[in-house]
């Protein structure tokens, strides 16, 4: 029966280790290099404010983390950050609760964080719509002329500005208050 190859030997073929510890052993007249396995164990609470119930410390198992299973480990830990932040989005000020959940390394990207904070998500949607409008203007001379005409006609511009301010302010204020209330509710639960 063939001897089963150790995990270290298999990993060395696939992905050689960055740290190799060796020492010289004298066997008769020859010197043989012996390699020591380099294993690091890190103990810590990496789940942050996770809502998942954690087993007792003595019942926890070591988890091998590498580039291939990082997202799976993150999903298992269910790390979370819940806190209150100063409201810089409205003139009312105050604070609102933020509850960020991370299930993969992609969840740390700025746009993923913005999608988890409702008031910021609304601003991102507006920014996306403005970028879409800019892109539509790039090759559309007719639309560009129409917008130029509206912008040069001060009466139409004032009317559109008033309508947009009335509708937009009401919509944005309601959305921001709604999002702030929801975020406050989340933040209050976790304080």
C-alpha cells in the first residue's frame, strides 16, 4: 500500500511556502537538510459584533484561511459593525445608526459599504442618474440643444428649478428621514 502524501508536501507543489525553516543534520560524513514545518495559529474574535452565536472558546476549531476560501470563512464568521455616526447629509444634524455586514472581501469596497447605508445609497442613485444623463448627452446633439435652450431661457429654468426643488426636497427629505429612522432603529438595537 502506497504511503499517503502529507498535506504539506501537496501544498508545496501547488503553492510553495514563503517561509522555509531548515536545519542541518549530520548523518555520518554527510550533512542532510531537514525542513521544519512553519505553522502559525492566530486566536482572536474576528466576528466583531456578529449576531451569530459563538461556541465556547474551548469548543472552537482552528480554521485554515487562504486566498481560495477567504469569502467562505467570512460568510461563516458573519462579521458586522454597528455604530452611530454624525449626520452630515442634512442640515438637521444629529446622528443615525449604521449597521454594516461583511460576507466577502468585496463587501469592504466603498460602493458596497454605501449600498448598506440607506441615506448614502440614495445619493449614489442620484449620482448614477446624473452620470447616465451625461453619457446620453455625449452623442445626442438634439438633446444637448434642448437642454441648452432650457438653460438659456431663464423663465423655464426658474420654473424647472422651483419644481425640482419642491419635488426633490420633499422626496429627498422624506427618503433621508425614512432612512435615518430605519438606521436609528438598527443602531438603537445594537447599542
